[in-house]
């Protein structure tokens, strides 16, 4: 029996051959074109300038705060303005199913039928909130690493994500395409690894350089993924410092699929691996100790 894994509705339709890859991409692009981010809404309503929005986005890379909360903290927005922006965003939200119908790929009845089947398919999934068990070594640190990885994947790569069930792996990790590792030192001694498909890495690069037509370049993607790891781990370090832990880290090291099919682990090392699923591709977050 094939295990149920976290999926997005679009992936589900693609796997069932209800939509083609081009149709799914077209629907997602249409959806994104209709969904306004808080920064865009702030500019439309003339609450913030483009320069102020850029300042908030840059600050988000260094702190674990949402756009609106950070804008208030920086005294660039009031709570009343933020509430007005969130209401505006909700009133203008469009779901993927609506985008599929608007593009003419499926009719509403088919979308409703498939959405009901998708929800039933996902019902048996365990809650991800209880994924990190109490007996996991460095449990608090692992939770912070996973949480910040997913948050920054959203902020920097503009990708929603869902986490799967934690696994314990010994010996080696299969390289999914491009991986970057970073060693923590101090009160928390472990190796953080982010291991992703080239599609996910390319998406992070496109969003980092703000170029949707960015050519696929392995070296550029590898460098961008390493920088992404630096940002994640910088945030992890800041977060753990707040809890009284002292730690530092070395520069990241990259593994490309063409150079290494696996990421070796030392004898006695165990990797805690958390699968992460996105609409674009999959990745894994691993903490080795």
C-alpha cells in the first residue's frame, strides 16, 4: 500500500492526470497574479513606500517576524492599517480551484468533485505539530531549525510547504539534486543539511535575484542555496541565543548531484530527516548529530 504523503491540491490533480503540468503552472501563475501580498497592498493604499516595503523584506531575513508584525515593530504601520490590509487581502483572495476554472481547464463541478476526493485523501495524515517527539536529541533546536527553514522558504522562495513524518537515517543521505550543509558549534553541536531538488533550488534563485526568467545555472543555484542556508542558520542562531544557548557555525558546503549522489554520514552519526513538500518540488531538512 502506497503511504499517503502531504500534497497540494495542484500536485494531486497532476498525479491523477486531471491537469497537465502546463495547465497547473498556468493556473498557479494566474492565482499568484490575483493574490496581493501585504507589501503590495500597503503601497496600493499608500501606507508604505516601495523603499519602506523593501526595508521590511530585508529585515525579515534577519528576524523571525511576519511582515505586518515587523512593520508595526519598526513603527512603519499602525495596527489599524494592518487590520485594514489583511481584510483587503482576504477579500481579494483566489483559490487554486477558482484559478483552474477561470483559465477554462476544468468546470466547477469537476473541481468540486476532485477537491472533495483530495480532502478525503489527506484526512489520514498525522498532525505535523506533534512530529518532533520529546525523545529527539536537541528537540528544541530541531523544532527551531525546521520552523525557520519553512518560514524562510516561504519568504525568500515564495513557496508554501508541508512537512512529512520524521525519519532516522544512518550511513548516507540520498542527494535529491542540490544540498548544502552547515556545522553548528557551541552548546548545540550538529550538522544542518538542506537537501532539495534542482527545481526548488532554481525557484529560490529566481526569487532571490527577482528574475522569473533566470537561466538554469548549477553553479549559481548552488551558491544561492548556500546563501539560503546561511540566512536560515543565522536566524536559528539568533533564536537560540534568546534561549541562553551559545553557538556559532562554519561556512556551508554544497553537494551537487553531478558531483555526489549521496551525502555521507560518519560512523555512529544519525540524521533526523524531515521531508518537506512544495508545489514545485520536494526537499529534506536533516539534522545530524
